C-alpha cells in the first residue's frame, strides 16, 4: 500500500488520466480497448491501483502516445512535486 502513496505512483495516475483526456477517450473507452472493466481505469486514475510496465505500454499505445514520451511525462511530473 505504501507504494500507492508514492510521488511516482501519483504521477503515473495523473499522467495517464491527462493523456487519456487529451486523446478524447473516456475511462470506459480506454477500458474497452484494454478489454478490462471500466472500474480498473478509475482505480488507476484515482491512484488505488498500480500499473505494471506492459499495461503502461498498452495504455500509451491505445491512447496514441509513445510509451517513452508518456514515461518522460511521469518523470517530469514526479520531479515537479
């Protein structure tokens, strides 16, 4: 549970939420494309569930973002706190 409260975990959640919105997708849209229940995206974006690396890459690709660029956004946001 401690990892969910980390600055990095919060940055991952915030970046995924922002990128999804920038792509014009709802949580339900993203969940459907991931073939996951929509509650999973809600839990990720509200920092109640962590994302593993393969899932992070899949999310990035679905929203049309380069996974490396999205990861750099996480690092920048993490450092801004």
